[in-house]
C-alpha cells in the first residue's frame, strides 16, 4: 500500500546563531570534538545536544565500562579518554574502578585473581613475542589491562565542568535536536534544528556530525551503509539497568565455585526476558548493571527503539525476582537501583568514507600517513592490539565542510563491531575537533587540512601516534616486540583469505 504524503509549505526559519564549528551531538565523540577544537585554538564553537547532559551512551545509556585502553604495559588510548578518568579520580573519589596505569601488563598472580572479578581487566589470549633470533616465543601468561568502570552521573558533572572551562569558546545548546543539513550544492553550510523554541537554523564553516547514526550525513548525498551484519553485537540494542544491595566480590567467589549454576542462571535470565541479559560489575561493589542485547534491532527505527524500551522494562522485576531465588547469597536484598534514561544504541548507519576500515586493518597491521588514532581495541584477530584509524575514515565522500567521527564512522559491517565503542568515539571525535580548528585557522576546508599539523596538535593533547619522533619510542618498541598482535591464528586465517572477512562474522 502506497504511503500517504504531506507536502509541507515553505517556511522562513530564524537564524539562531553563526559559528566556525558546529558539533551536532554531545556524546563521547561530539563532546570530545568541541573540547579538542577549543584547546586547539578555535574560539567560535557551538555544541548541540538533544538531551540535557553530555556523554550520550556513556552517561545516559549507562555504558559504564570502557575496555582495552592498554596493550601489554603501554597505555595506548590516552588524550581526552584517559583525562575523563584522571579527573574523576581526583574530583570524585570512588567513582572509578580500574587497574592503575602503573600496573599495566602486570603478571602478579594475586593482582590477576583480584581483577579477574572485573570483566575485561585481564587479557584474553596466548601472547607471542620476538625471541633473541627473531623467532616466535609463545607464552600463556595473563596480564592486567586498563579497563575502566565509572559512575555515569559523576561523569555527567565532569563533562559539564570541562565545557565550562572553555565557556569563552564553546556555546552549549541542550535540548536541541539537529534534524537537517543546510546544503548549497555539495557543501554543508549549517544545520536546521528543533527545540521548544521551534525550528531554527545555525550556519557554520564546518559541521561535525556526531549524532552516532549519521542523522546529518545521510541527508547530504554522502554514501553510507545501513544496519550492521545481523550476527554481530552491533546489530543489537539495549536498555541498561542497575541492581543495588549486592556484593559483587561475593558473587565472583560464588561464580568460581558454581560455574554450572552461573550458566544456568544466564540461560534462565534470557528465557525470562526474551533476550540475552547478564549482570556485570560496576565501580561500586554493592551495585551491578544488567547489560542486554535485543537482536536484529536498528536504532534509527522508531518501532525497534520502542520495543527495546518496553520489552526491557517489563522484564526487570521478573529477572530480579529470579536472581533473588536462584542466588540468595548475593541477591537476597537486591533492588532495582535505577534505569538508564537513554536507550543503548550500538549501530545503524555507517559512513562510506574516503577509507572504509575492515578486518584486514587488524590482520595486516595496516599503516596510514593520516592516522589520527592508534588504539588497542576489543578485536581478538590481533590479540586486542593497536590499530591505526585514518583521518579518511571520518571524511565523507562527495560532501564538503563535514566530518563524521564516532560510532557511525567509515567501516564495513564486521569491523564496526571493534570501532563503535567509547574509546574510538572519543579518539575520532578529538581528532575531528582538532582538524576543524586547524581548517578554520588556515582558511581551508577539512578535506584539504594539513594533516601533519593536526597530528602534531593531537600529540600535544596527549594522543600517542605511530612513527612520530615526538612520541615516546616505547610505543613502537612495544608493537614491534609483539609483532603488532598479528601472530594469532585468526590473523593468519584472515591474511590467507581473499576477502579477509567471511570467517569473522562471529565477532
């Protein structure tokens, strides 16, 4: 049946503001872009966010764990990502739980046992390094990894404080939803947004689409793809909720003693809810969070969003009642602590940028002249080792004056699973902000920006980048000593396959 169409009459929109850099979306990518642009010298920035707080999935969706910030003994994911946690540790004691930077790579059995209770704080696989004659030396020893658990409401406060420190350069618009790009030919000139004040326009020299779903670039003529591969984590949605009144250390000890019962509990929780959901630790030993995965959902579809919200909430009481009955030692006095105010989104649209990242980038340790982030990731193809993210992965094709950092960056439907997490959103957002600032100051556009200058400023902002004499040589020594993690069987298989993709759908 053909859909009805309503033809909207032409309308004159008031121009709310004009700026050099307009960032649409205040999540991990957008907030980082605005802060980085201001620190790079930009003075006329507008940051627009549809909710009343910054952080997006991090603070509103309760994605309260940031994984794999280190590899072996090196802290690869730094910059604004690490600054979040150093600030929280100083300003809100108790709001962060993670192995310290001075403990990275530790093989101390006591520390490994302690941190094994906290998901992702201990490495996963066999480790290989170069022997004295260049041969492969395999070791099964585990090591500590920088995975950080934090209190989302404290991070909301800290993110606002970061913006307030740059109030001379950044104007924040909360409760404002960027809905449509303003186009002149193939150039983005600004954005139409909606708020309680109605529809208005903002003009800008550079627009950063940090919506996470490509809400803007999908309307510009830039190529993009749709929902990720149906077998990956990225094709799921969630509404996170937290349970209070428990003792996570006690749960860990009980789990080690009763592995069969733990698996039975997880299976039954999925049956009760109708989707996979599991308890995970938090920064507070008396609180755990229930992460969940609603399969084959697209977070640009209203029906999928609505179903996720309702189906999660109507299952919460039953799931909690079951936990109390099945494991009273830990959950006897448990209660629903809170429910995330924002639905957890993982993937929808993906940019087809000037470079499209794939599994080959992990399997071959591909190197780029325009690298803007060098991150350890959750990908086991290369033992969670660092991968280079090029500037071209946030640069749309066919459209000018637009950058697209964050979880909708340019990637195929498998690699997106390793790139749409918080660290990569922060890293690409920080780079986008610096690039926009450099472009404005140089009187050029973001496509022609001096990438070497962008990289140097990122290094000044505590972002380690490869093959740069201004970066601690220990980083390159680490990846070379451990062969970039490309010794794994998965990496070898990827290199042996013509397309390097088909065997990795399970990831």
